[in-house]
């Protein structure tokens, strides 16, 4: 008797900054999705490919669902909503040290409309005591009929293997969508651009990072030198933002480049020469043409 191969798409959804990208990176054992303490770091749907004995789970990391302001934010929320409708299973990620509030109620109403099986994943359990965790589980269990409720810590890995085992029964019979040595369907240029943007999110304070996009202009492999030469442009919306990112005497952009280069080298497994430029595109996040040009379609 031939063993059934199971494969399916699993969306990771939740409010901004609950740990969706950290969870995806933990599942894959390698960083493909950028993270920061700032909400709304993730802007695009990112596919992560996880293989297990007899199956393949395709995890879709989504932007945080929030009340959008402006065209870029509407694009981000539409990405997340679309993922909820087009998958076999949804992982609804919440924080253990939070309460059932308006933002989570909004997401639950969306999930009720979609009628896709939902697992509740409670992240950051290392930050709460067991009685608090049980109270939170009770509050959600009476609100929605979850297929599974799995407490985890994406940061430490606690509970993640149990989560991976719990989702397998909900995956349908299907093909091997991607070769087993692939981690994501995103091209290297996309991940490199995101790694540069992550350094801006982490290094630059206030609202400036939300008006930043990164585009890789050239990606030249030089195998004879074990080197990849990358040129990338950091797009900002104001001249004042450009001055801050460049920094006094160019110090900040050098620091951003050094931080990003180290991470890109780990990702690509080769030496990297990274050259960064900064360009002002006034109010690019409100321009449909610029959003398309920068990959937010």
C-alpha cells in the first residue's frame, strides 16, 4: 500500500509584532523573514517550506492585521487577509502576556467568515505563569472553535515541535510542491533587500523606518573570487530622513551596511561587497506607481 503524501498551505496570522516572522524562522531553522521590535516590519507574504516525513507544509508569513492608514498599509493588510482565504489551515498567533482585545476580535471575525480550520498558537509563554496562561486559553476557547490550542515560545523554540506535529493531520493529500532543499520561493535579491531594511528598522528610531523601502539594483556573482557584489538603494520620503540614514560624515549608512553585510554573508554562504545608496522619493508609500516599482503590488 502506497503511503499518502500530505502537503498544504498554512498561514501565520495575527496582530503586528506578535512574533509571526520569528516563528517562521524558528520552524525553518534559518532566517528568511526579517524581525524587529517595531510593529509592521513584515510587508509581504513570505513562503517558508518545511519538509517532514511523508509531507510538506508551506508556511505563509503575513503582515500584521491592523487598521490600515495609507496605500502601503492597505496593501499589507490585504496580503494577510488574502492568505487567510487561500490556505488549508490558519495559525492564529497571539501573545501569552496579552488579553483578548479589539484587534484580536477583528481577526476572529475574519476567520469566522473564511471557514478555514484555525489553530490558536499562544506565543511568548516564557513571559507568563501557568495560571495566567490557563485563563487566556479559557477566554479564547469560549470565543472560537479552534482545532488545536498550542502554547509556544518562538524565541526559545519551546513547544514548536509540538505545533509542527499538531498541524500535520489538517494537511490534505497533495504533491511535493517544492524540492526538499528549498526553504522559500522568494529570490535571493528580495531577502537581501529585506535584510538591509531590517537594519534600518533596528537602528533608526521613531517613524522614519516606516517610510523606508529597499531595492537591490545589482547582484553580481563572482565565483572565482568567492564574492557577491551587491548595490542597493534605500528609498526614503523626506530629505530630512535621508540625512538621518546617511548620518554625520556617513557614519550611519556605513554602520547599516556593515550590519547588513554580515547577515547577508551568513545567508548566501559567501563573501559580500555591499554598496548602499539613499534616494528621496517624496511620499512614495502613497504612490501606486512607486509601490508597484518597489514590489508592493
